[in-house]
C-alpha cells in the first residue's frame, strides 16, 4: 500500500510518499517527505498571517510535489501530454495561480504508482486547509484515485510510527499533543477510539512561547529561540529574581491555560529597568523560567491522567515536543513515577508539521476512502471516537 499525502494546515507546505511494509508490525518506508517552510516570510508578523500563508501554499505545492515524486522515483514525463479535464479547472477555480502551475506539470507526467491520496482536512487555518484539499481533489480526479481525509491532531500522534524503533502503540494510552495551535490530553483506548480529557482554554503552549519571545524582542518562532536562551542560563549568574506561575497545575481537571503565563512575563519585563531588559542574563533567565513553567504543567497533568486512567503508555506529539529539555524531563519523571510504563515521542524532525505523518495516519483509515467531491475543510475538527 503506497500513499501520497498533502499537508497545508498552517504554514508548512508538505508532500510525502509512504509505503507500508509487508509484515505483522505496523511499519513504513518513507519514500519522500518534502517540506517547504514559510518561517522567514512570517517572521516580520511575529506569527502566521493566514492570507499570506494561503498564497505561499498555492505557489509551493507543485514544486514540492515534483520534488517528492522525484525523490521517490515516481516522476516520469509522458511522450504525449494528456488532455486536462474541465473538472480539474472547476476544482481549482479559486486557486488561479495553483491551477496555472498544475496545468503546466500534471498533464505532462505519468500517474505515479500509488494506491490513494491522503490530505489534512483539519483542524487548522481554513484558507490554508482548502488549498491542500483542492490540490488533493484535483490530483484524485486527474489520476482516478480515492482520497483519505486525515485529522491533523491524530497525525501528530501517529508521527510516532515514523521512528525506526517503533513497535506500535500499547493501549490504553494517554496522548499529549503540544503545538503552536493545540495543547490537548487524549485518552486512547485503541486505534480510532479517543476521549478528549482536557485542552487549553486560551493560548496553546507553542503560541504562548511565540508571544513571550515577542515580548522579549526575540525572533519567530518563539519555541526554538526560548529553548536556545534557556539552555545558556546559569543559576546564580543573575542578580534578578524571576518567579512565574504554573497556571492550572493543581486544577481538578485536565485543562490548560497559558495566557496568564504570557501576562506574567509581560509584567515582569515591564517592571525591569531598560538596562536589565537588555541584559543577556535576564533574557536567558526569563526564557528558562518560562520554558520550565510550561514543562512543569505539561508533565504534572499528563502523569496525573496516566495514574487516574491506569494506562500502559504515554504518547507525545506536536511541534513543542521537539524541545530537548521537555523530552529529557518527561523521560526522567515518567521513569521515576512508572518504571514499567512506555513513553513514546517522535523524532524531533517529525514533531513539526509534515506530510509523512499524514500519510502514516491514513493507513489506519483505509476504509474511509472517499471520492474527491466529498472532502471538505474543517478548521475546528475534533478528535473523537
């Protein structure tokens, strides 16, 4: 089974080809996984600007597809181009730039040897989702292939299958998704059986880090910059004292809230003199404390859920899980609390948005194949049973 997947839920344009291996253990060969990042474009905004992101997806999809097909040895030019159907023009009528690029390439290449196309349908930024979905619909129409809709949150969970040492999931499991747009605790009873235990009531953890970085005058995206500064902080090397809250850490539920942490950083920053604000020690200290506050809350709530639901494993996913300090502390504390409990987290390069995780997830939904006409964007899509 070979799947071509498309991911455009936010600001990364990605196309991947994944092939399932023929054995009992669920494992996959990554034939290609091409990602075009928009970070440099959105830096001046301090965050993702949806309309701009949509335009970039329209511009990037054909070049990214071409690279993915070539990397997977599936790019073959036809001696005689095929006639393009009017249906494809109808599908891409709202994506004129994409349609123009599509007509220059797709009729001229041979249909790749794939069994289906998978595409992210949500959650995400709706303008961005629609570009990827319409592209997938056009390809499905041109190549007469079924489409498999994929939930982006679920894809972050199944990114764990992309690691070579993956043996699959052990159920029941607690899954923690931490990214720029999402912070959720999910009970997984089996493949496709989910219960949402808690989520952020305001800012997601990654979004909070972006806003803190902006307050401190640091670059975008905030997470990697905060991690870099925090790593250089040395206790005792600063005369200032920074104490930040751990929002909702002891609440009786599994919800999160990181907006108050961002506000606490702002208040601390404003009360400092101009000299202290600009000092390397202060920036490093508040970055370290901000990062640690988020890590403390995430670990505490996850372990609490693991105890209460008596799970056999903990599964992490999402862009923030690429943070090395979070990974290290999670492993240490889970080992201390549950010596026999398995903890899984994707390789850092598969934590951020990519189409490979979309392709892998689609393999667990093969029965949900649909015609291209029935695929739509769902910006607020929930992960339910």
